């Protein structure tokens, strides 16, 4: 069945789910409430917006209180073992409370549900879970919801590969002013530690026209900032009928009127092209932030991880990107305790951190994932060694990040305000470099881009004061940062 027919069929199921939700409301004696919780990455967060969109369209109301929900749905992650354990822990609590909610629908979806051993465990040990579906079945959620509402038996739907992309389904965005947009699904890289290629399947790129139509629609709906999402966005375009590259797509996205900031995640160092670096320098709307996971500073480990680059290649990329976009903010992912990691390998990671000067890093202790090659490597690192290295890693990352973050002190920046701050009279937003800034403001500022001077660096974030009628025109990608008028006058006096 072709994708378009499948989507139409799902819209019909959505109508049927609406009728079934009315009957559900009658059984409950009140309008049904749904609670969706996301575990894991931004891809899952975006999937959850689609799940919520469908639930709202079917007549559910959203609740933030799990205890009062008539439908609880966990969108799971399995990238590390603690993500799995978190879900099982939460299920245990839900099971304990189930007598208070005899009619409640409990659903599980996402990456963990692509693991056969997890599905077996749910079947056997969690009988109150009545809806389970995998990452490749998201497009069919209206149908699965209808079945969960009408069938007495448990519904399990797990496909092993992507056959239909979840296009044209309703979406309930978390934020009005910013949105993630999937440009591709899956991963073909098979890093030896990583479960993602097994649970998310092979890489499939969306058609550029579908992506652009979605972004135009979002812009018309008030969205200012777009985050293009994929496991390896740099290889976007593989397998499409007409050739397309990620750099080309980015340039087209930057042309969409109303969109003011464009971000993307995640880049793989082996596929980062010169064209992309040039686009980052030239396109004003492309934010000066690059998340470029390095994973390790040791060539020996990078090889064992199947990363297809070495330390010198990574450092070469950093040099190129800094030459093109001097003020770029660079962030990364790092794993410690990968099988066979010696003190010398770890030393290479620490020295790479110092050499690059990351603005921030996500740090992880290696977690053994059944089915991946690294799980079978004989030389697993003892827990206590990995934990001790993790603490040292964190110190190194923190020290470097504090130093880097401080470099913007005194500069004027555009801040996209995201939320009210707990401190009354303050709001919180982000610079184009993705640095968090607290500044005076009120809830009317949410979703607005306001000019502020970063007066007070606090390690990883800033306090700022608002700037009215700024005359500053220097862009955020240049190292010649824009100073306030008084500062410029002062500097010119000194010269
Ligand atoms: N153990 C620890 N960290 C992992 N990551 C992926 N798989 C594992 C694993 N088995 C980390 C990588 C990746 C990030 C999303 O999660 O650093 O870039
Ligand atoms: Fe996992 Fe590597 Fe794919 Fe990233 S690129 S999702 S780390 S296999």
C-alpha cells in the first residue's frame, strides 16, 4: 500500500477513534484525559508531539498529572540501560495503582519496544499494559488507538522496518514558537556500542518538498525557530529519487519566510561536508552552533567504535568550522569506559577536550547493549574504573565550558525568549549559540526575539539586561562581537 493511501486510511481511523473515545467517556463518566511522557532524545520528543496531536484530535484532553490520566503512554528510549530501567520502574508504580483505574489504557511505544526481549517481558510481567507499538508503527497510531479503545484483548504492533513515514498526521507542539522537524529516520552507521540502528532501522530521508511544506506551515503558525532532526543529518538525501544534500536542504529552509533561526542535530564527523561549513558561514538564519559528537579522543578506540574518522580528522574539522564561523559554539557527546579503554586512551579523550575547547558536552558511561558488537568484546571496563573516569571527564568538560561560556560577557545578543523564570520579573531564553540567558521580562515576551546585553556570566548561563534601540549590526557569527555603544565609544577613545 502506498504512503498516501495509508495516510488517508489513518485519517479514517482517527474518525473512528473519535467515536470510540465518546463511548470510552460514557464508560468513565467523564471526558477522557491522556498523559504522554517522553524518555530520551529530541526525535522521541517530536514523535510525542505527533502522539499528543492524534490523542487531542480523537477527543482526549491533555493532563500533566499522570495519576488522573485515563490513558498513559510512555514513549520509551533504550540507548542506555538506565533508560530501560527507568521505564520498568515507572511501570511498576503504575501497576501498583491500577486498582484505582480499572478502565485505564496503558501504552508503550518508542525504541525499547523494538527490542524483542523487552516486548516478551511486557507480555509476561506487565499484564496491565494493553497497547504496545514500535517506532515503525507511529504512522498507524490512529488505528492502534481505535483498537485499544474497542478491543478487549491487548494490542501489540511491532514492524521491523519503516514502510510508511508518519506524514500529514495532526501534531500538538509543546512550544508555539519553535519546533523540531524530522528530515530523516533511522541510522546506517552501526557504531559498535549503539543500539539505534537496530531499533530505528535503516536510514530513510523525507522528500525535500514534504519537509519544506511542513516548515512553511509551521512558519504560518507562528514558529520562528526550526530544529532539523535526524540521527546523522549530514548524510541526508541518500536514496531519494532526485539527488539532494543536507547543505542544499538547509539553504532552502533558510529561504522560508517567517523562520528566523535554523538549527540541526545530529552531525556525524565522517560526513560533515565543506558545503555545509560554507552554508553555516553564509546563511544568516543558520545558528552558530554545531553539535558534533566525538565519542573518544583515542584513535584506537574510534576504530573499535567503527566511527570512520580519527582524532586528526576531527581536529581538522574544528579548525575549518572555526575559520568559517569564528564565534561558533561547539558541543559534543563523549563515552567513557568503552570496552578496552586504557588509562592512555582516556588521557587522549581528556587532551582532546582541552585542545578543542567545547562549549558543552553530553557525557556518558558506556552501557552494554545486547545485540551490538561491543557487548561481545572481552575486555569490558570494570564499573568502578568507568565511574572514576566519568568524574574526571565531567571536571574537564565543566572547566572548559565555563571558560568558553564567559567569552560572550559584555556582548549584545538576540535572545529568543522561551519561558518565564521562577524568579519573578525574569524570563529565560537562548542566544543563537544556544546559551541560556535570564533577563528581565514577562510572559508577553515568550516567543519574541529581544535584544540584550550579557552582563553577568554564571558558568554555563548568563544574566542579561535588555537593550532598547540597539545600533549594533555585527552578526553573531563574527568573533568581532558587537559591543554596546558606550563600550564602543570607550574603546575608540582608547585607540
Ligand atoms: N553507551 C553509552 N553511551 C551511548 N551512546 C549511544 N550508545 C551508547 C551506549 N551504548 C551515546 C553516544 C551518542 C549519544 C546519543 O548517546 O554518545 O552520541
Ligand atoms: Fe548510534 Fe552511531 Fe547512528 Fe549515532 S551515528 S545513532 S551513535 S549508530
